[in-house]
C-alpha cells in the first residue's frame, strides 16, 4: 500500500508560479485640469499575479488539471479584478489527446488568442488592450474546450453568466440570456507564418436595464517572421445592439460600432535585448472622434526571470475622443476630449 501511494503521488504535481511587475510612470494631460502625473504603477508589461497549477496523470492519456490565479497590485498590495481572490483564473478540468474541457472562471477567446498577435504582447499600459479592454476579458461560470492538432489550435467557450458581481445580470432563473457570453478562436502556425480569427458575443443587460443589450466582436490577425524580426497586423470589428456599449464610442444607439486596426514589429536585437513598436487606430461609427495609439518598448533580460523595461506611448485624439493610458480599470476617459497624451514608464518584471 505504501508503494502504491508513493507511485500515485509521483504522478501528480502542483506548481506555484507568478509575476511581479512594477515601474515608475509619467503621463501628461490628465483629465480635468490637464496636469502631469508621476506615479508608481503595477503590471505595466504583464499583470502582477501569483497562482497554483496542478496536474494528475489518470492514465490512458487522461489528466486532471486545475489553475487558481490571483491578480494583485504590487504598488498597494490590493487584489485585482474587483477584489476577487482568484480573479484572473479559477478552473478545473480534464486534458486528453482529443483536447481539454475546463470549468470555471476563464479568459475569453479574445484574451486567449491575441497575446501572440499583438506586437506589444498585450502589455497592460501600451497595447491593443488600451484601445479595447475587452482583449483581456474574463468570464465567470464558463465551460471551455481547447484542442491542439499540429499547427492548428481551436477553442470554444460558453458562459452562463460572465460577471457574477452584476445584480440580476448573471445566471438569472428564467432568463438564461442575461450575462451569457460565448465565442471561440482558431489559430494556425506554419513555418514563418501565423494567422488567427476569433469571435465573441456577450449580453450585458439585467432584469431592470436593457435586458437584450449585447456586444458582438470579431477579429483576425496575422504574423510573419523574418530573421530576428516578427511583423504583426490585425483587425477587430465591434458592434453594440439594444443598448450594448462599445468602449470609447459616442453616446447613442446608432454610434455603438467601431473598427480597430493595428500593425507593428518585434525585433530580437540580441539574446538579451528586445525592441517592439506598434500603431493602433480605431474608427468609431458616425463620428470623427477616432483615436490613435503609438507605442514603443525596450526590454533587457538580466536573466530568464528578471527583466528591465522602458515603454513610451502617445495617444492622438480628435473631436471628443479621450483615449488615455490604462488606469483604474479603463483607458477612455483618462484624457480630456480631443487632447493628446504622452506617457513613459520604466520598471522591473520578475517571474517565478
């Protein structure tokens, strides 16, 4: 019996992992009086987090898995994602040769695919995330399938209630559409070339306010590698229906739609030095208030775990556009309407 227990234990593992990222940021033209701000910020290149990842070999190619991942602000010690203990991810499931079935709070399809198709690698401060925070969306109460078949990766998910903190907006008896979210993605990598497509639809209504409100998004992107360089291009379409809101759009049902475009390059200068640059443009429906975001990043690897980085960003607003750098859970509204904003951050990221 002792030998049997030791053998079973040897087939299981639990890993503690995490990232701590903090830096000093400068940003001008703050909303209101337009003053400059200097601040210590967390999660500039990658969100600060800690987590537990477990796996057990069940035999015949089947494994039990779980992930519990907690986000936090390194500058204050507070939990992220609205104060959730495991706000980044909390799921359990099964892995098999035919794919994975996962149950719990998980990343949506846009979050899952875009990290490999954004030249800034989905950096919190200056990336496609700034133009549309939905690219880092997560959903409660989710069933997800993920399968890998050579260079093809496919995923589909369904959430019974994407945000459990919304009163009467998640898993409401007799109203299954409230808080419902579903979507999926396909990615394909062959040699130097990679291509991806994703779709997501989410209901954001409640019993008492816009119960039919929903937002649909579709995105496609591609990459091409040449020598030490990797080139990126992408597109995201979004539209709100029946009261659904597209972040940054002007008020009015007819205005809730946009097209977002991006392009950039990532260059491995030396084994320790990586440079990246990108431009992101969003065209909002029925308005001339269409913001640009330009971003540059330099990363120096002291080791595999510890990196020093410096990032520059510039938002170019016109009309009523008020795109600023991500802070307090949002990007739009962090600059005065029509006013441009420049920012810079230098920091350290350590992973374990």
